[in-house]
């Protein structure tokens, strides 16, 4: 995985992903990045990289042709390129350590979604909590804090929070008032009449993965609600195995 980051704006660029990087592959990715940046590449002055063998002379010539100066870090001195080293750790902590990658195509797709989140939403302290693609921090109204909406991104690993428009909101009080204004027959309560109990040995339709079993007299016994979700059962099994292994010092898996 070849990553570039702009020191001034903290804008992240993922040039390419491969299991076997070579010098020719790195040169091609450098050319692709130069074409994607276009005129913005002329605003840059330096390019820092380590002493990896994939950074050949052809790799440097691509950026020298655009007027950039190539600076190679000293051996065992990651602080010379601390910002790029930090973003590598950020990619591991926030993305790669929390998802199972099944191939290069999957990794490229996940990285594309994360780069969009990193450049468009993730705040940075060096930029006064502004994302890389936002020049000025928009003013926030304290009275509109109740209009914040959550948006899961990157396969649900990360949540983005946005301020929704007040016209799109539907206060809960209006829903209650609208329901209370409905005309109900005399002698009935606000709650709907209870559904008839199933016969002995039958099961009522489950909801949200739960099923309730009734005895012969039609009464639901307390504490006999069974969980049908497979994920929850697997979690409980692994926890029990961990406790048993920790008790006697043996692995029972």
C-alpha cells in the first residue's frame, strides 16, 4: 500500500495496493498521482520518503519533472517523516485492525471509503479541528444540537455526525399529539386490545430474533424467552471457553 499525505492540509492520497510492490509499480503509481493532482502538484515543494528499494530513480524523476525536491530520510529516523508515519498508524488503529481483509480488491474498496471520510469529515488538531477538504470551520448553533444525525461509514466501523435541517425533523411531541387526537370508540383505552393468546404448544410470531413460549394454560412463563440470534450465541460460547481456559490453564477450543 502506497500512501501520500500533504503536510499543509493533511490531505490523504492512497496511490495503490499490491501484494508484491516493485520499482516499476511504484513509478506507475507516482505517474497516476501526478495526473490526479494536476495543477495542485505545482504548489508542492518537497517530497519526503524513506530508503525503501521500491523508490527508484524513476520514481523520483516523476516528481522532479514537476519541480519538487526529493528528500530521503536518514536510516532509522522515522521522525524525519513523522506526519506520514503517524497516518500509517492511524490506518492500522482505525481501519485495518478492526476489519478482516479478504483480498486486494476488498482492501482498495475499504481504503477508498476511508479516504473519503478522512479528507471530508475527520477533524485535525493542527487545522483547528477542520477536515483537510474544508478551509473554514462552519459556525455551529448551540440551539440546533438536537438536530444531529449519525451516519455509519466504512462498513459501519466509523460514525459521522451531521447537523440535519430543522424542517426534516419530526418531534416526538407532535406524534403523540396526533395520536391522542384520533377519535376512539367509547369505553376503549389508548392502547389497542390485546391479541388472543395462542393455543397450548403453539408459538407466537417472534420479533427481533426473540420467541416466547407459552404453557398449556396460555401464560408466558417468566425467564423462558430464548434468544435465536446466532451471533449472540457465538459470543456467549467464546466467552465461556475463555473463562474455562483461564480457570485450569488449558485450551479447550
